[in-house]
């Protein structure tokens, strides 16, 4: 089997979620001696697969013995007949910017391509959430049963995913990925912030507000005349609607410290002076149907949106609420 090997689909998804990958990858690429031997020429596919499994295991990915390793190949002629690998035809060659080098002779598709590939197995809402994760500053901890996540730099962006879709328009999943990307925004810092954004941008038919003109963690500069009122040169708003000058924030703290509450009060006062209308949504709003319904009605009022009054919309909104919080670790996150 020829190398390099490019991990894709589920195998790449698992690699992109391993907490220990950076240290393992750094060691693999800087070690003067190839620690895994994946790149050795003339190696049988069985042995390459075994060596890749060793690498993945050190990263924290434990593939079941019968589980094939997903790999990307340019054309159907490049498929391998090995029972240890499952070949996925990309259709065109991947550029170096679309891949992540993880070990000698071993790459993984980057976040943009993996988003497209994920459209072949993820449900629509799950795919959109994955887009927020890839383009955001957090990643889910797959080893925790419910709601664990950790901070990290964005793995891709909406712009890069758009470019990948343009480069690979016929890749399986491209059409669904293109539709999902319309609801993805860059810069989310947590699954809860993502949930709030989705409650705003998703169509009314799906229980959202149907308002797409938002940016996440938008910085508002403090003008000179107000700099004496706050220490920072700017304020960040979780979700900002620039066309309406409206901000929406998620607050998961059940009992904030006095110092934090004081800071938040000062912040809201200054944003008010700047003409920004603010609404804070808490974890408790998400936990109860009526509270969530009223909270989203208030956001809609600030955005000057008219929502359906039919029972079907309220049912769809509640279904969305339940779906958005399905993986939350606790009510106080």
C-alpha cells in the first residue's frame, strides 16, 4: 500500500476530537526517527493499518478491532482492496491547505473537508452544531457522556468551508453541507452559545426565529468619551445583530459572584449608552418550555420580528429547545 495515507470521515472526526493529539503529533513530526513506521515503503496494508492504530491509540482514539480505518482517495482507481481500510473517493486531489499532517506518511482531512464528509452521516441539526464547533473556540469531549467540552482555536471557518465546497462540488455530502453552512457562524465559545445562536438563526418552521444577520463575539470599541467608565478598550457581545443594534448573551452562572455581577452591570450600562439593546438568556430559560418561549419572544421583539402565533410553531420551538439541550452536562453550565 502506498503512502501517504489520508484519514477521512469518522476516523478524521475522532482524531480532530482527541485531547492529546497535539503532543503526539508534535512528537511524531519532530522525532528524527519515524516512531510509527507508517511511511516505510513496501509495507503491507495490514501492517500500515496496525501502525496507524498505534498512533491513534496514543492520541486517545481506540478503534474497535473490526472497525475499518476511513481514508480519502482521489479517484475510484485509487481505492484499496484491503479489508483494514475503507476508501472514500474525494473526486479531486486535496490541496495541502485542506489536510493536516499528523505523522510521517499520515495526514487527516482538515475541518472544512470533514464538515462536508460529516453530512453523509450526521442529522441536519447535528451537522450545523458541528459547523459551529469547527469554526468556534471549543471542541466536544467525546470521552464524556454528557456535555463536556474544552477550549481550543478554530479548526476552520465559514470562508474555508465555502472554498472547500467550491473545490469539491461533487463530494458526497456537499449539497447537505452547503445547506447547513448557511446557518453556521464563526466564533462560538461553547455549546450553550451555539444553542442560543441556533435558536435565533434556524427557520421558523424548525422552531427558530429565522433571523440570520448575526455575528458571534462581536467587539464593540469604546469611544474616547466613555473610556473613563471602563478598563477595557472594547466590549464583546456573545451574539450581535448589527442591522438592529441588538445583543443577546448567554449566562450559565446560577449564582454569579458579586464582582462578576458588578462588571456585568457596568457593561450593560455602557452598551446601553452606545445604543445597543441587550437581552440575557440563562440556562434556566432553556430548561423550561414557557420560560424559553417568553425569552425568545423578547429577543424577537428587539429584532422587530413577527413570530407565528399558531400552536404548531410553539411545538416546533419546544422540539428545538429539547434538541439543543440534549447533550448539556448540567442545568448550571
